[in-house]
C-alpha cells in the first residue's frame, strides 16, 4: 500500500526525511489528449488516459544522483528540492518529448520530457507502466541552455 500525497511539496518533504519510509506517491494528473497525441507522434507509444506520477523513491534517487556539487563537474546544474515544484506547471505540457530507448532489464522503453525553465532545462526520465496506465517519473536532471 502507498500513501497518496495531495501536493508535490508534501511528497518532497516526506521523501527527504531521514530513515526508512513507506511508499509515497503524487499524481500530477491525466495525460491530456493533446499530450497523448504528441507522445504518439514522437515515439509511437499510446498513453491515452494514463496518469503521470512520481514517488518518494524517485525524489530520493534524483537528489542523491543529480544533486550536489558533482553535477557541476559534469556540466549540469544540481537538482534542488524546489525543482520538483516546477514539475507541477510543466509536466502536463513539456516543450519536448522523445523516446529514450530501452535499457537492459527494463520492460519498456523510457521517455524523456524536457521542461524549459528560467534556471535551465529540466529533463525527466519517464517510464510507461506495462500493466497499469501510468507514466512514472523515475529521475530528473538539469542542463544549461538547450536540451540534450
């Protein structure tokens, strides 16, 4: 069982607490017909009536792997907790979508959503559910200027 949070802010605060946690989830909303059509045109994937979600594990992973000073060494901008709040505005209408391919061990290929913000491009790695109709944000990272 998981706990459904009412705001992304609540989920971020929960995810960044120390210690073991039960699964927490936030749902951004349903994929609109327009977004579904855009994903279909870009990737050939049908996601009609899917929901877009993120869970506390994805937030913890993102901060651990893409936060802090080592991101600057890789030419990227560190992800901060407040960056998750930007997702609320843009995730249902990303500026760019592309097929990220399928990595070994993945059941289905990932999608990349690009959100252009004042502090840089936010790149979301999104996995379509194989059995349930959802797009799960697995991690995010940030880049300067044009998307990669």
